[in-house]
């Protein structure tokens, strides 16, 4: 081999090595950066600062609050000069006099008052809508968090089941090779292994979807993986349904916003029925003559004549404001019913999941594990049919998954209840 060829070949190998490092190590490093070890509490604090939807509600509230002062104040005064006696349009030297004027229109006092009340109520409504968005954002973090818990725990149960199936496969294979078991047993266990691997893959994809939901609320890359440092231990459910109903009516921000909306609609109706009241116009004039005559002062006070405002009111404005008030009342009643229904649904969900968890923990889970141990040892001793082992294994797998599902439903029920009530229920948030 010629020397120049050896050098060229060495250079090519170096380039290929560099490319392989860049291509294969680069994405792995990037994936490592997208893996986050966090707690749910930390994510909540982060979402409060970064979530676009919550920012929108906050800016809308601040915009509404900034409009309140404007609503309390009248329109700007008018200042002007009247040049009298000009022989030509632009000949100011031959004028007779200059008339200086300042004029202010003062709306009837109830108009300014009610406009200020309406603006204040709109700002209060925007604030409650902002607080409702906070509650909703927390819910949109908690729900995928518990769904992710379920997916991860299910994968753990399936991987544990995979280990059990591998153990069972070895036992069946040994019996088959010693002519103590038929080929059908070997095929059945292989099928179970394949089905279990499919379930593991599917649940890992479900876990990714829940991580994507978390990233969506956090305005993060949807490729981010989350490893949670802790999971809140199940707390006893100590609440009575009537107390939760009362708390929801008192604390739910959306209901507060609608109650304020009723007050706003009432002020708007009062404004519509009093808008015909006359405005006061005041004007002060001073006239300065060219021939050094003494200055003159004039004052003017006038009131608006409510011709068109009365026609507007009688033509439908008064009725419109009355119907808007009725609509506000009905909207509150509808939301009140929906909130109470949500409280009852969450309450029942928690009670049902809690009851299931108690039974799973005290009897079903221990019995399912014992059943597998007995069936496997009996099969290895040639005292039990293979189908009994498969059935016991399936029962344990489904029991473990159903148990973790009940845990997730219990916690998601608390999350639903916090959203429905509009309160963290004494710090029940993780």
C-alpha cells in the first residue's frame, strides 16, 4: 500500500470518527438536557410564571383595573379663542376684539358614579377570572401528573410481571425438555410474554403523552421527560359533602365573577335608566377689545335636553339592560348548579377510589400474590395445571394495575374537588 493512500485513509477515518461523535453523542446530550428531576410543587410555581394562558388573564385584569380612573372622570375641558371683526380671513391686525373661552361639560353625577361602578366591577370580574385560571392551571398540572404516575406504576407492574413470566418460561421449558409438559404450554407462555411486552410499550407511550401535557402547560418542549422526586401519600378524606357545597359557593372564583357580573349588570341598568338626566355645560368667556376698552366677562350655564336619550331608552335600551341583568342571574344559577354537580362527582369519585384502595390493600393484593406463589410451586411440583398458573399471573397483573389506577383516581378526585371548590382544601396540594 502506497504511503499517500495510507495518509488519505487515516484522514478519512478521523473525519468519520468526528462525524459519529457529533451525530450520535449530540442527540444523546440534548436528550439528557430534556430530562428534568422535579417536584409537582416546583412545576406549579414555574407554571404560574410561564403559562401563556395565565399571563393573558393577568394582563386582562391589569388592563381592566387601569380603566377604572378613566371611567370616574368627565371629558376634557375645551379652551379656545374667537377672533371677531376680521376684514379678511387671515388679517388678524384689523380685528375688533379677541374672545377667550374655557368650557367644561359635567355629566349628571349619577352617570359618572355608575360608569365608575361598572368599570370597577369589570376589573373585579377580571381578577376573579384570573384566579379561576390559576385554579384551572393547577388542575391541568395535577391531572397529567397523576396519569403519569399511573402509567409509570403500570409499567413497573408489567415489568415485574415480565420477570415472573421469564421465571415461568424457564420452568415450563425445563418441564418440556424433560417430557413433563407439552409444547402447548411453551407456546402459551411465549404468547403471554409477547402480550406483556406490547402492554409495556403502550403504557410508555401513554406516559409520554402525559409528559407532553405537562410541557404544554409549562410552555416547554414536548420532548421533555419528567422524573418526580416524590409522590404525596394518600391522606384521609375528612370532608362532609354539605360543607364542600357551602365552601364552593363561597370560594369558587368563577361563581364570584358571575356574582360581580350581576352587580355590574345592575349598575348598567341603572345607568341606562338615568342616562337621560341632563348634563351641565359651563363656560367662562373674556373679551379683550382692540381699542383699549375695558375687558368684558361672560358666563354661560346650560343643560342638555334629553330628546334622543329618552327615545333611545324607550326604544329598547332600558329593556335591553333589564334583559342583560336577567341573563346575568340565570348564568350564575347555571354555573352554580354545574359547580355543585362537580363537587358531588368529585366527592363520589374519591369515596369510591378510597373504598377500593382499602380492599385492595387489606385483601386482594396479598391474596393475588399468594395465589401466584401457590400456583407456581404446585406447577413445578407437577400438582397443578399450567392454565392455573397463567390465570393466577393474569390476576396478579390486573390487580396491581387496578390498584395503581385506584390510587391515581383517588388523587385526581382530590384535584377535581379542589377545582370545583376553588380552594386547596387546607393545603391538600402536593
